[in-house]
């Protein structure tokens, strides 16, 4: 039986993993969040990992308030960087394998082709920089780790773009959504399935991987599909440019990720984003 420690368990990915792994009698899971394991407390992390007898740690914890991070850099760094270092040191000492979730924000977004794992990161926000520094902590102290960069995550859990668009669309009847930021909507349930496939694989291959759903969209495209599938096609959606919707943090204008490596290495099949969106909305 595999024993797994999951951090950030109250987030979208943590909840998705809980739903999927609940059906697996061959996996024993311990779900933690800040209430019962403060990842910034090095001693507490060492104690949890060295005494837990776990085979794997899946780190879903992150400071994800992208705009707030611009004015709360210390808080973002503590969770996205220092906490990852705490996990990495303890995992190496206890010989526990780590799967860590990172982000497309490690890239500048200035490409016009999908980013692969060999492309040079160049974050343009505090969030992206602290997440990249967290990756560095992991590769330095625990090189036997798997890092998965993902993007545009949504689910039936917590607060996310899908729920916001459905709620605001019903309330207001019309929305304005950015049309010149391009990426791939990614259902957290699909990422959780991919992580489960890695857990099940006999081919543990450390390194950096990219995972999103298949296909490409703008936030504008995503919003229209959400409203159509959510039974609100009458809501008017108007496109706008990023420059017309300024935010404290710079968003990547293009953050499509190349998934070839993760598909080949672990034999993972990835769904099309619209099919997964339909599945998520049916569960809301």
C-alpha cells in the first residue's frame, strides 16, 4: 500500500485528489492544510515527513493571490519558496518522493509557440518569481522530485473563473472579458488524474513537466463556453484588451504549455478543455 501526504488539501487540486483517491483502497492518504501543518514551520514539516512513513508527498499548497502578491511579497515567498525548501530538505532526509505543482507564470508569455520544459523561465510577477524560486529549492535539495507546471486551473471546488463568470453573468447580464491572453483552461480533476497516473507508474522519472488540458483559448473564449454550457447563453460577453483592464501583476499574454514530455514519459492521455469544462459544470 502506498502512503501519501497531500499538502494544500483544501484547495481545488487537493479536493480533486481527495475525490479521486477516496476510491483507491490501495492508497493511504493524509490530507493537510495550514490549520494542521504550517509548511513555513521547518521543524513541524520535518516532524511530519520524517515520522509519517510516507512514500510520496504531493505539494498542492501555494500562495495564489497573484495581484495581492505584488504588495505581499514576503508572504508569497514564505509559502511559494521557503515552504518548498522545507519540504525538499525533509523529503530528501526521509527518502520520500515529491510531486510539486508549479505554474505557467514562470514564463514571460512572450512566446508564440507552446512552451516546453527546456524554455528559459522569465517570470514577470512576484507570484511567478516566487514559484520559480520554489522550483529551484526543490531541484537543489531534492533532485528526485517531479515538478508539474499547470495553468488556468478551475474545478467544482473553491473560487475560480468558471464560478465567477456564471455568478456575474446571471447577476449583471453582460460581461467584459480579456481576449488577448491565450492559454488553456485546465480542469483540476484532470490534473489530479495525471498525478494519480504518475503515482501508479513503475517509471518514476524526476524532472519538470507541463500539464494542461488540450486545446487553446482566450479568457474571452473560455467565458463564452462557460455561459453556453452553464445554461446562460443570453449573457452578452464583450472582448477587451489587457491594456484596458490593468492589474497589479502582469499576466503572461501567451502561456500555452507543450505536454509532449508528460504524455510520453507516463503514458498519460489528456482531454480536450471543452469536454472537461462540460464535466465540471455538470458537477456544480
